């Protein structure tokens, strides 16, 4: 079982809705990540938090808003999404910056 | 030229065969090399992790890194139907850079 927990597993939302994805880890990792993955593609990095501070934003549209309330939690707030934003959203954590990422099972988002 | 090249062609093998996967890369700063396994509709799982050049073995899995050729490989011996998944190579330079460069992934099907 993964030690990174994501909720919800599935989410369907309209283009005017506001929703949030949540991620939790209790491994003491100080880096947390949001990735987006489309079918048959590798994960694409969206945001990185290091020691609870946003360290990387890969030019993600402002309709995606990350938040790191504490070292164990990571949220992704969603607002005014487009159908092309439908994807698997993956949270991950790591102890350092050497690539050993622990991924959650993902939240599958459908935007109607 | 993409940073990481992984021929995304699907691979079907009979049970018990050796599976051979590889990636090439262009960035000589990469030092940490990973193979992630991703089952359908799940998040990626770290399978093998190697620092710098050399071989690493874990049960039926062997990872090889040749930094002089900028080439990494994953071998799966005595393949099982449970090995059917997508295998993603990934790499990073470390040094506080939390970005991973992923290959496109190989879908492997082991036929009983």
C-alpha cells in the first residue's frame, strides 16, 4: 500500500465548479509534488513544495492553486477548469532531491 | 533532442522470458537514475534506483547505468503476468533540483 494518500480517487466537476484535491504523507518527507498525467504519457510536473514553501511552479495556469498547510499535507485547489484539464493528478513526496519519489494512487479528474 | 528518450513501443513477451528495457539521455549532469512501474489506473511505484554508473540487482530485476554512453537499462528475468505494467525511466541531477526527467514509458505485457 502506498504511504501517500490522495482524496478523492475520482472527481467529476463542471467548468464553473470549485473543488480541491488532497494529499497526505506521514513519512517525514520535506518535499511534496503535484504531477498531472494524461493517458499513455509520463507524469508532468506542476508544483514542488520544499519545507512547506513553493519552490517550483512549472508555469501552471492560475486555475490550479496549490497549498501546503503543513509538512504532511498538500492541497490542489481547482477553479474554472477546462475539459482539457481532465487527467490523473498525482501527489508525490520525497526525502530529498535525488529522485526517490513516493507517489499516491492519484485523483482521476473529469471536467465536463 | 529530448532530455530522455525511451522507445514507447508496447512489448509483449511470453511468461518466463527476459524483458529488456532501455533509455538514452543527453544531459551529462544526471546522476540519479530510476525505474518506476505503473499499473493501469495507479500511481507510479519506484522499482529501482541507481546512483551514477553501475549495476544494481533486486530479485528478478537488474538496473544498469552506463554514464559514458548515457544509456540505462532494466532487465526483468523470469517475467510473470504480474509484471505487466508500464515502465518509466526517470533521472535527475540532484543538487537540490527536484525536477525529474521522465521517459515516455514502455507498456509491457507478459502473456501466460
